[in-house]
């Protein structure tokens, strides 16, 4: 058994579908250690499944109030290499992962959690509770590649609304604008995600899933790899405001 216990992260297995439940207070905010912990779990799952397997990974929040409220801005302010060592490698890992991934968006999804969600192949959102909002324009925050995933995965008007207007979407609105693929009642969300996972898990079996994904989103993947583990230059500006 390769997959083990992790810091503030629970991993459950449903045959070849793995469910990662984020359990980090407060609000599953991402710091270096937590990003690396998620990466470690993803790599352990990859190793356990083996090459050309029909697996799938779901990443969900631990309650109906929050999925993830973005980055630990105090750490980012204190450590200029926090994102290059944690957040950017996490996005690059998901964009290059050999198996399909589903973000099960159980609740509020703010800031860096939006590109985190967009880096998954599919998104299923709570139909009753939670907003999806990316506010870097309100925080004075930027990093190279911040607009790639909205631009590549969303319609131009929706990407503009997300990045330049910091719009807050409900689940119903996010579905209508193509940000999420499905919405579900809070008590049905996991069942809906597992059903979706079983529909798509076989697509990795021939070993080309990540190659084909990179044909679609490779610009974003390359951008995040270029600023991962880079200490020779600043790769993001510290936020000028906090939420």
C-alpha cells in the first residue's frame, strides 16, 4: 500500500477512484507545506495505480461552507518563494497529471483556489452554497500565467469577468457561464462526483491522457513550470491588500 496518511488531507479509495478531502484550517488555504502535501498524495496515487491504469482523482472540501479560500497571504508576504515552492508546482502537477481529475467544489472558492479548481479536468459545484471568485485585480496581485487558465478554458467575456472584474459566481451562475461542468445538492455531491469519475476513469488507460491534455492547456502548464522552484528572480508581486 503506497498511499498513506497526510497532513490535513484524508485519502479514501473507491476501487480506482481516489477522493482527497482537504481538512486544513483555516478554510483549506494553501501554503507551501500543504501544496507539497497534496502533490505527495497525487504522486503516491500515481505510483499505486501504475502506468496506463484506469484511475481518477477527486479533490473536495471537508464541509459545505468552504472548498478553498486561496493562498496563505501572510506566508506569501513573508516568503517571496512561497508560491514557486508550493502553489505553482501544485498547478503544474495537476495540469500534467496522468489521470483525470475532478474538483468537487463543496463551498466558497476564492483567489488562488480558482486557478487551483480550473487546473482540474472537471468541476462540480455546490448548487446551494458558496461563491467562486478570483479577486487579484482588487488585491494588486499578479504572477506570470495568472490569466492562462481563464483564457484557455473559458469564453473571453467570462475570463474578463473573472480576472478583470473579480465577479462572484453562485453555483447556478458558474454552470451557466461554463466555469463548472455540473452542480449538485450538498448531500449528493460526492455521489455525483463518483459517478462522473467512473465515466471518465478509463480514458487514462492508453497512457496518453496527459499528452492530449497538454495539447489543450499546454501554455498554462508551461507557464507554471517556468516559475516553479525558481529562486533567482521574483515570480510574483506581493498583494497590496488582503481579504
